[in-house]
């Protein structure tokens, strides 16, 4: 009878192994699925069997889920790095195209404005040449305003994308918390939780793309998810809520509410897509917008100051050419409406053909101005340096994105080497465990024949 018991346990074990192989093959294309396998252990001989007892068969002691926590962490960290670079790159590309385009480039507008000044210096009393100065000044103002609207459009897009990202994060953290509860309940009931663990890991991977996370396991099978600064996102079956609040300067700060506590988060330490948006806004968009506004204000102020000390064609004091108002709804810079004859291009009220003030205007491009990200630069070179700095930052971000993509691919390959389904390997297992099942059934048949022969002898 021991032969039958042993063979029956072997047949049942083979059935379980064939079941895990079929489960693996059926989920070979399921995203995030971790392959499973049986853990077999021999049964000890029955008590009283003596020294000749060979054992009591085989047990399926567990259904093992092939998963490596370290490789999972690598996968999630790679997702966070990729998400951070990927979120900012479209904004870099758009702004680089706009600032480099001939139709919106301030460099082209400044060149045309100074060209009009140079042309007028040949014949300062020419009204058409003076009108050309006003026309080019108006075109330059429109370029400033157009570029400022691009900055405002990007700011609005970032705020909208940040809001959508926060909603996704909150949905994912709630899902992970719910899965923590289901895993704990299933393990307490002695059930196979592989499917729940796969789904939870998939949700954590999606979360890591949006925000950098630190994941630690708990004794009950749950996962604690926190931000790099230690602020909790998921603890057990409880989830935090992330939100954004608008500050007086128009920027947005992140807040985290968990249980009865609330935190204001440092925007530069959240990582993922959320961190990428914050970094682009704080390190590129806002400094660029402020620099262009400073450039417009300085240009307008200095041009108006020179013209204010000059004299018009009729010998009266010259009028201002530009009006700068950072809060104006129709644009921060515009021409004042001054007439061509009223431009104070002369330094002598008795000599309309004098071009002393006009030469001072032409020389303004060599004067320096302080711009936050660049330091001190000349008015004529400021915009080119701003565009050059943007190009460098964009190239660096693209290079970082390419590297992050490579790291992510390698992390996925490492994960696949442990958790992924290998069809050839599973096919071999099907054959092996089929033979194991057939062999054990043959043992049962032989044992039955021996038992029948024994009975026939009496």
C-alpha cells in the first residue's frame, strides 16, 4: 500500500506542477506577471516503519512566486528617472523651437531695431526713417509679448498636467493600499496571493513613473510606500492624498495629507514626472520668463532715458518710445504712440540734424544688464545667451532621458531573467512533469497488479 500512497502523492505533485506551467504559459504576455513554480519536499517515513522505511512520498510544500525585491527596486527607480526626464522634454523642445524661430526670436527683432537706428543716423531729419524706428520698435515689442505668452501658455499647461498627475498618484496610492489589505487577508486565510502581489507591483511601477518612491516590505505581506524625504504615501491599507496649492507669487506648492497630519513638500525632492514638471518650472521656465521681462524693462527704460534727454525736430524735449507694464493684459511692452517728428534723436535743440542721442541709442546694445541665470551680459547679446543656455539644458535633459531609457530597458531585462516566463523552459517542464505523472500512474498500476496477485495466492 505504501507504493500506492507514494505514487499517488507523486501524481498529485506532478498535477500541481503541470498546473503552474500552464498558468505561466497562459500569462506569458500578461504585463507584470511573475512566473510560479512548485516547491517539492519529501515526506518523512511513517513512525514505526523501521530502518527499511523508504519514505511516504512527496509534498507540494508551496507554490513559489519568482520575484527579486532588489530587481523590483531597480525597476521602480529606473521608472522614476525616466518619468522625470520625459515629463520635461516636450516643454524644452517647444520652447527651444519658439526661441530659435525667426518669427519669434528677440535677436532678430533687436537686430532689425538697431538696423533702423543705424539707417536713421545717416539722415536724422528724415521722417520716413524715423517712422521706421517706431515700426521696428513696435515689431520688437510684439516679439517680447509673443514670447511672454508662450511662457504663460507653458505655465498653464504645467499646472494642468501637474493636477492630472496628482489625481493619478492619489488613485494609485489608494489602489496599492487596498491591495495591501487584500494580501494580508488572503495570506491569513492561507490562499495563494501571487496574483495580488503581481498587481500591487504593477501599480507601484506605475506610481514610480509619476513620483519617486521608497518601498519596504511588512511582516503581514504589505508594502509601505514613501517619498524620498520619508513622507508616507501608503502604510498598510491607508493612503495619503497629494494636492497642489497656489502661492502668492503664482507658483504651486505640493501638500500631503495622511491621517490627521499635513505636510508641505519640497518640490525638488519628489522625482518622477511630478518632479520633472517642478524642476522645469523652477529651474527653466520661471527664470527664463523673468529674464525676458527684465530684458524688456531694461531696454525700454534705457531707450526712453536717452530719448528723454534729446530733442525733437522742432527743438522740444523728446518723447518716450516704449511703455513697459509687466501686469498689462495686452502685453508687457508696447510703443507709446509718439510721433516720428517727436523722437529726441538730437543732442542740440537748435540742430535737428544732430544725431548725438541717436548714436547713444545705437550704443545701448553694448551696455550690460544683470540677468539671473546668466549674470552680467550685454543688451545685444542677452537673448542669444538665454537661447544658448536653454539649448544646453535641453540637450542635457535629452541625454539624461536617453540614459534613463537604457537603464529602464536593462532593469526590465534583469526583472525578466527572474520573474519573466520563458516559453521554452515551461515547455520542457510540461514534458518532464507529464512523464513524472505517467510514471507515478504506472507505479499505481503495478502496485494494484501486485496486490491482486497477492490476493489470488490465498
